[in-house]
C-alpha cells in the first residue's frame, strides 16, 4: 500500500491555478466506471479524461499503437454517454507517472482522481502518481454504488480532511446520498479540541442535513468499522494535522483503506507552495468550504425570475404580501422614472407588489411632490414615531419603513438608479418566494463609474472593497462570499427584520448582514445578480465618512460578540481634510453611528401589527 516515506526524486512543480479535475483511465482496467463519480466530486467543473497505456521498458512504444487506438475508442464512447469532455491525447509511456504529473502542471488541474487497481504492477504506478501529484488527490479503493447506502466521512484535524468534507458535500449534492460525519478519537487524544476541530464545529453547525458524531473509543479503528456498516463509502483524509504528513497515508488512514469492507475514498490536499505555520492557518480552509458551498447554493441571477407570472402564482399559493419602500433624499432627477417603471411592471401589469411607499429623509427638492403626484404614499421619516426622536440617516428611514408598511416581505431599492429596470425588484422577490429558508437577500451588480470622459466598468464600490469586505474577511469570514455587502437593493421577511436592530446611518447594511448571520445562520442569506447599476457616484470625502460609520457598526457587533467593552469615550468625530483657495484646513464631522432596537420591541409597532404583548 502507499508508504509514508517521501517518494525519491520528487521535484517541486510550479502549479498553474486551475478549475479542472483529471481522471486517468488505464488501459485494461474498468476505470471508466469512475466517470460519474468524478463528475459528482467536481461539482460541475470541467472533468478531463486522460487515457494511459503503460509500456514495459524492454518493448517499443510503437507496439502499443493498437492498444492506444482501442482505448481512445472506448473513451470516446464513454465520454459521449456521460457528456464528459475527452482529453485530446492518450499517454503511451514507460513512466506514466511523470507524464501525468506534467500534464497536471501544464493544464492547471487542481484535483486528481485515481482508482486503486487489483494487480500489483499497476498499483506501483498509481502509488507513484499519488505520491508525486502536485495537486489535490482522491484515491478510491472498491466500487462506490450511491444506491447501496450513505457516505461516512471520517473527520480528523487537517487539510486532508477538509478536502474530504468538500468532496463529500459535492457527492451529497449531486447524488442525493446521505452524508454522515464521524470524528474518531482515543480517550487520550486531544485532537477534538484543536483549532481545526473547532473550525469543523462551525461548519457542521451550518449543515443541519449532515449527521455529526464524535466517537471516543479505546480502539477507534474497530469502532469505525462498526459504524461503517450499512454505508456505501468511507471518506478519510490521508493524514492528520500534527502527525505524519508526507505523501501517502498515515498509519490510521492506511488501516482504514486496506482493511475496511466498505469502499474507501482517501483524500489528500494539494502540497503547500510554501511552508505554513499550522496554528496560523488551522480552520481557514474549513471556513472556505462553508463559504464556497453557500456561494454555489445561494447565489442567484435575476434572469431566473423574469417570468413574472410564475412569480405571481408562487406568491398567491403562499398567500403572502410584498411591500417596496423607497428611501430618498433629494432624488428629484430619478424618482419619477423609478416609480413609474416599477409600478407599471410589478403592480399594474403583474400585481407582484401590494404597495410602494416613499420614505423621504426631509428632502429640500421636489422629491416628495413628484412621488405624491404619482399617487405614491409619502412619509418623512423624521415625523414617524415622533416619541422616539428624529435622527438623520438612511438606516433610520429603513427602520421606520417597517412601521408604515404592511407586507410579509419588505424590499428596499435606492432611488438614484439611472438605469432602473424591474429586475432590481423581481430579482429580490424570486429567491424569497422559491426558497422559504431564506430570510434576507442582497443584490449585487457591476457599478460603472465615470472618470473624466472614461467609464470604468468596475470602478464603483470603493467603500465595499476598501472597508467592508476587508472587515468581513477579517472578523466575519462566513460573509466573505457576499459580492456587494453594502448594496442598497435588498430585502427580507418581516418576521426576521422586525427582530433585528438597525444602525441609523451608513452602517445599516453591514449591520443587518452580521445580525442575520448571528441570528439565523449563513444559509438564511441569499444574493442575486442584478446585472448593472448606474448611479451618481459620491465624492471621496463622503465615502470616507461612510467608511467611518461602517467601522463603528462592525466594532459594535464585535463588542456584543466578544465582550470587548469598548470605551464609551472612543472618538466618534472625524477630521476631514479640505482644500480650497490654495490652502488646506481641517473640518470636523460628528459621525456617531447610533442604533435603533428591534422594532418589534416598540409598543406602537406591536399594536399596529396586532401582536399581543408577552
């Protein structure tokens, strides 16, 4: 079986990043049966098949021409039956291991799938290929039949098991087979309290469909075999962090691989390009698995929901109402077009929306008059719930819009959109109608910005990329898959929104995201591609103030989570650098990002909604 010693002569290979899976199929084997497995493991990525004809050293390569032709015919037939892309070449070689390795490096392959053969000669080839592989690998022993039972994933600390978890989730998603995780340990083993194990805890908590078991036994191997009964496949990482990590399988993994009566898939993460410090990276890949899974399952495109009649039928079946609130401040140039476009498409032609209201922030132009003339209910947010005072800020307007609207689903879109289209609204409605588990949906899009006479396609979103996303990646990495966490087009279910606090100013978007994550989990958040949004770009000084408010909001959440006890006298004023008439000077802006409590805590709101006090 595969040994732990480093394979002699192994050389470093410069890996080109790729999104391909490679399945070598050796002449004279039944490796073609692995094609469906490779497709399921690859989760929709490109699968390349490479025919391999090994030739003995004392024979001419040309003598294998007929074998290569036979294999090529077989692979074309198999590829046609499964819809898999066929690699344009067959390898005929004395040393197929070296050629497979070079193919991986040239083509940017990031996952190699190998079948463990029965005969000893081919075992040596597979063993060498597994040992020298410069990318992630999966090695199968036995025949996996997804109809024969569930998958048992053995989770041990380390990157190899993290890859096993990723591939196990792919198999579950693509085959529908049940996935269970098992964490085996001896009574004296402290691996269950490692950083990597704690990261697994975070991921498993977001996977209610996966049954997780911690198994502490004097003989973990025997206990694993007992638990594996009735399963169709065991997945195990090739090695455990802190133990033998050379190419091959460590002692425990080798025993499972060789002795289990159930088919076994051993997984090995790609070799690191540079040495890493284990405690500094533990769990990062595991969180990435969670984010990748979320991105694949919870990212939508507005074109999926352009059949408005289909949405209407879904809405009527569920018996729900939908409200659209338009926050505005001095938007007389765009408000009329926004209202007319949305109302005509989503109320007059197809009654998806039950109401549209304007939540004005005391505009000094004709924004309110224009909306009122169009028959849209107009509210000045400073005059709503006067008992609680009048604050400035977009978040204040959104919070109070909960009080004056009635929909079971509440949506918000900004009113400065130049290229307004109904997709900005129905794109948000669709995921909430078809995914009852979603509580909150964010829009994202390209944001062109004009620099002189040039329009840059991706020039917008400076605060997102320079402030919001770095903060989320640092403190809330589960939210790192959000394309535009600060977008103004989003919405959710009232049942969730009314129970969340709202920042009064610019921090409202990032605050809601963090609170939905903390309260309902990552799976309750969706995002939808709204294609492109053209709007008026703000000057740099305004963006600086926005960033200052967002940072305050994030740190308030960190206070609540970690009990940091941030000093109350922390500075909440910002010195802005101004320049005019050949001189620089300072201007102080007070930016104290305050917060409103969940609106359901207000007696007036509960009375308006008919909610009885507890």
